[in-house]
């Protein structure tokens, strides 16, 4: 078996991240994932912006602004009672983000042997920047080992 080649200092120079068309900010993805998790945890009950602010320990105005951007992108709808509902596109996006989180957490726990709390925290940060190509490779790796 061949020894892996570490990137040289020249190869490791970070590239400027490319913004994908229609991409939402990391905070928007965090809000979508939080809404999904809170709805599942609470058996589909009403989730409001104040609930998200409390869950994430963010300011209410910050959450309100972020949710407004998600509404403008037609990912969520906010009812007259303040309840947040996903649009079909928003639900699909939230599920995609959460799946990435789950797979990355599993990879960090099972392969890197990182404690679950550290794996959760790191997966939450990585899920927003990792490419679909790398995620596909991680899914294949985990599937080949029957971990998913």
C-alpha cells in the first residue's frame, strides 16, 4: 500500500471559496436545520422565531432578520401566529443540511474516534463549507463499511 502524500506548502494555500448560485449563508442554514430539529423534537409543534433565538442563544432581532431572508428566498413561511413552516424547497434544503450533519458526526465519531460532543460541534461547522463531492465520498466510505 502506497503512503499518502501530504500536500506541500504550495498545494495547501487556501483557495477563495466559490459562492454557489442561490446559496444561503451559514446562519440561514443553521436556522433551517434548527427549525427542522425543533419540529422533530416537539412532534411537529409550532416553532417561532423566539424559540429559535432561545435555542441558539442568538438575539431576537438577528433571528428575525435571518428568517426574513429565508422567507424572501421562499424557503419558509411565517404565519400570522408567528409559526414557521417550510416550503417544499425549504424542507428539502433543511433535510439535506441535517443529513450532512449526521454523516459528518458519524465519520468523526467512528473514524476519528472523537467524543460525541466534539463530533457534534465540529460537524455543525464543517457541514456548511464541505463540498458535495467530498460529502459523496464520505457517504460512500461510510456505506462501504456498513456504518450507514
